[in-house]
């Protein structure tokens, strides 16, 4: 509906669901229809950085139902949003005491300020869902299930391998910092966590001759590992959106500290490490990396539950930013970060 309104005054090009498939969705579309590149393209770019789990979920929609690739990816991301909401409800389920609180927690995902990525054929909602399920299984000490969710997380985004650190932290907490190596389920779960990344690296090595092609392919977008402190200072010294992203980064790191204080060390470690790694890669896409992290929304939930007066303020912020993202950025083409 918001997209349709944008055509009235803003002269946007929205004509249907496929219109949302832009930017990274186009790369996922190439993966879905043509597979992974064997060599870089003429401009040096390639589809290697785009992990396979999300296009695999769109495969049945295209090949079994006959939907166009763009529509298949958009529908797959919308379906993944429903799974993300459900997974987040499971994750914070022990903290909710009523239906109202469950609606309150689920709305944090459904009305994410960067919710556009859940309707635009991106992997964000799927990554969020499998990661939240991984943390939920950790909380329930379902070690092998958590390892499987970790493997799926690392198959959906490169940063997903960090879940192994959270798994190890939860294992140490459960064993009072004296892990028993005789527990085969705990050890097997830990070994499963990075399996998605390992399989993708082996595939890339066989397909391209470079197991780290997913990392090297980032160079085409000007992304390379650097000092996260310098990247932050650079963003802060700039104006407009880069400074907003700098403050978002501060917020994510403060959220990790808060999670650690409230006894959620596994969530805190994942959020802090993943954010520092993302920041070291530059400003590109940093904001959506922050807002599509289950630990970050968990921290927001815990804070808003304790300070209910802040809830209307947060809702106004989320609604305003998400509406601007859909109309101003996605449909009118004012691209400031992808």
C-alpha cells in the first residue's frame, strides 16, 4: 500500500511485487537462474558474496510453481519474515507473560525500521529467523538443533560463522566453565555451527579455484577489512546519513553491553563481534546489518519492556524511518546505502 501511494505524487516506478526486487535481489536472481560465476565479470563484480541458502528457498517457487525469479525471491523473503517473527517470539518467549507482550515483541520484527528488506528479495529475514532459532535452541540446551540452525545461519550470511562463539559461550555457561568433552551432542553441535560456510567454501574452491571468493568478491563494492575504529571515526566526522550510522553502531555496541549485564552473554558476544566485523568492512549496508540482528532487537525488547513510556517514541521512529526507506529510497531511487 505504501509503495502504491508513492506512485501518486512521487512518480515512482512501482508496478507490482517484482518492482521490489532491486540491488542485491538482482544478484540473488542471477544465482537462482544461472548459478555462481566461474570468473569475475567485466567490471570486476561477481555473485560470490551472496550465500546460497536464501536463493535455495526461492528455488521451489520458481521451478515448481513457475514464478519469475524476481517474484520468487520477493515472495521467499516475505515468507521468511513470518518465520522470523515466529522465531523471535520463541527466542523471547520465556520473557513474555501475556498475549499483549507477545504482540509487542513480534511487532519489533514486523515493523522493523528496515523492514523493506523483508519485502525486497533479500536474505535478511531468513538469516534473522535461523539465527533466532539457533539462540532459542541454545536457551533450551538442544545442542544439535542449535548446531543445525548455526549451520543454516552460516549458509545464509558470511557473518553467520560467529554463532560458533555464542554456542561455545552457552556451552561453558551450562557446564559452569568446565565443559565435558564426553558430551557428544554438545561437541557435535559446535562442529555443525560453521558447516554452512565450510560447504560453501569447498564449493567455491571447486567452482572457481578460490575458497575465499566470497571475501575477495567484496572488493568490487569497495569493501575490504580495515580498522573498525577508523571506519567509525570517518563516519562520525561526515554529515547526514554516515553520522546516523555511526550512532547506530554505538547503539548496537551499547546493546551488547546491556545484554551481557542482563545475563545474555551468548547474545552479547554475537552482536559485538558481528558488528565489529561488519564495521571493519566499511559503511556499506551497515545499517541493515544492525537492525536485522536478533540480539539487537532482543536488547530493544528488554529495554522497552522495562520502560513502557518509550514504546510510542520507538514506534514513531520505526514507522517514520521504514516509510521513508520504502518511498524515498527504494521506489524513488535516493540510494544512500544498499
